[in-house]
C-alpha cells in the first residue's frame, strides 16, 4: 500500500505540478500526512497509518497550483 501511495505521489506531482520529487520528499509527504494511532505504536513506525486523502491534501498544501488550473482532488484520483 505504501509503495502505491509513493507511486501516486510521484505521478500527481509530475502530472499536476510538473515537478519530479526526490525519494526523501515522497517519504516526507507520506509521513506528514499519516494518521497517528497509539494502538499501532508497537506495529508501525510512530503508530503511523496511511491516509491517502490527507496525502493529497498535503500535496496541495506544499505544492501550490503551478501547472494546472486547480488543485488535485481526491475524487479525481482515487476512484473506487
């Protein structure tokens, strides 16, 4: 799942914002958007839980609209 989130992050930044993120930048965005859960502390680093919607929101915060006419919206990228 995290590898998919990393690929999604890279694709969003490349397509919507025209930038190529470094692996460290992708990791930082994923960690900053993760939900903290005390019950997961013993299982995952810092009890982090992947949250794709918050990840997209964080990308929109960090990378203002530079290439396209609007922010990336979760419903546009994460369809069921």
